[in-house]
C-alpha cells in the first residue's frame, strides 16, 4: 500500500495517476525525444508535495544529499544510471573526484557520501573525495558512529587542472552547491569534465529561472495528456531587490502575495476545492527550508515578518525573492506528515524515500531539523507499474507517477541550465 493520504480531495491525483499509466508509451517516447535534444543534469533530487488535488515539485536540488536514504534494493538502478551517464560524458573515465560540501558534515551527509562512493566504485571508477575548504590543508579521516570512515583531501590546482595529491581525475562531480562562492580553482579547467556546471551553483542559479522552465515543460506535457497544467505547476511570481526593512518594499511584496493567492483561489473555485490558499515566500538563490515564510493573507505579512523574520535566514538587505503557491502535503506515515523525495541520475529515476516530520503540519516545510527519513517508503518501488489497478492503491503505480513529475523537474533543470549558460551567451 502507498502511505495514507488524509484528504477527501484525492480525485484529481487518482485521475492523474490513471491518465499517466494509460499514456505510458506516449510519455516515455516524449521523454526519449526530449533527452535527444537536451542534456540531463548528472544527478538531482526532487521534493514533491501531494495535496490530493495537485502534485508538484517544491524543490529541485542539483547537488543532492540524500542518496543514503535509498533502499538496498534500488542501488543497482543507481549503478546502471551512473554507468550510462559516465559513458556519455567520458567513456574512458578512470578517476572520479567527488567534491564535498564545505559545511561541517553531519552523519547523514557522511552516509550519503559513502553511498555515492559505493555507487561510482561499482560503476567502474576510482573515487576519491576532495574539499574546497581552504582550512583543510591535509587529508582528514572522518568516522561514523557505525565504525565506517572516509577520507577527505584538499583539492589542489596545478596549471589548468584540479585533483588531489597523486590523483588526476578526468571527471569532477560537485556535491557542493557553491553557496560559499565559486573558487578560482574551479574556473577554466582544461580537458576535465565538471559536473554539474558552475552556473548550476547558487551564486548564479535562480529559482525563478527553474520555475519558468518547469512551467514551459509542463504546458507541453499537459497538452500531450490533455490535462490542465495547473495540476502539476505551483503558481509563482518573482520580486527582485526586496529590502524587508523598507515599508514600501514590503507593500510591493504584499501585492505579489495577493496575485498568487487570487490565482490559487480562482483555481480552487473552478475545481470545487475547499481549501485555504497560502503562499511560500522563498529566497530566489538559496536552498534552505528555514528561509521560507508561509503567508495566508497579504495583510498579515508585516506581522509575520516581525514575528518570524529574525528567526529565519531570509536576507535582511536587498534580495531577490519568489512568491509561490503553497502546496500542502496530505500524505501520512503513521499519522505523521510526509513528503516524497525522488532521486535521479542522468535521465533515470533511481529511487525515492519519504521525508517525515512529527513536529510539522501539512502546510509547513519539512526539510528542517527534526525530520526523519523512511528509505523503504516506496515498497516494491523497483517493480514495473501495473496498468489496470485501481488508482491510489498500487505502490509501483504511485511511484511511477512521482517519477514522471520528478523527471519533468529534471528536464526543466536542463532547459534552465541551457538558457542560463554564460558560455552559450557569448557565442
């Protein structure tokens, strides 16, 4: 069984699931043709929200950190996907440098790194871990509570190549989202593949660009299935150079909140949805759930900022923000709110898990301290979909639908990176 969905508004999702299953050959052909024209990001994870009346991604992470939550049963899928990705990029690849995040790693992240090392080693690569942290001057051995350990070494630059001491890789895989900035060591590399590209990092990437690409992808996909793209797309507007300490800027932001709330309420009326609309206000260039403010009425924004602004990491000076339609998560595991996360590599879904948080409600972000993860949430997730079964009762069918939406987000990331590639603009 799929996890319990505590909403009476499950009709559109079940209808979407049935339509997706019935259209499977057309969908797979559509994706196949898209990937002939566009290059998928090397890997990603996509946070989904299932509100019962719509299903949409709320975060597409191009530097994922949750592969340790995948079940053992699906790891062979990740190995096969890694092989396919490496063969396209550098068939003769021998050495892979995995660049880790510069933040102090916790046990979850170390387990994630060990899982990636295992995947790429089984894909036929020599894997070593490097860090861009300038305070790390020599190799460090980090140990987990279960006795496992891994070694992280300082990344070195020699002429126009980077590597480690006595290790010259042809491929560098970034698992650092570059929030701390793009170091000069990564620029202008010669005959080395850097994945994802530098403009996928937060110093250059913007959520509004991803959302624009996602809306474009979903309009075309919805036309293929003969459905309303709103069932897959959260309404989003951008507000640039906002200073939350300036009254006129807050008023302008309130106007954008009203725009999104009005659009959402009109859709609720069209579909007969008895819900209270809300929006999520997020930084345009960051990936952290404790930066998010939830607002149900534009007039409440000044009070919310006064009450919660200081407790979030929203910038206090001029910053770019997005106002996005809030999507509640009505999925439950043991009566606790949960949201599915789908992991992808190359153009393939390699597995998924649920993020669960006992201290959060369905209209709050779950990717905050206190969250736990259920690796086996997609029971029998490696099995093929089963057309003909009643929608909402088959785990493989529900997982296939989640995988389709996650692939739409990954395809949108491909569109996004192509459109924002600084080298392409110079041509």
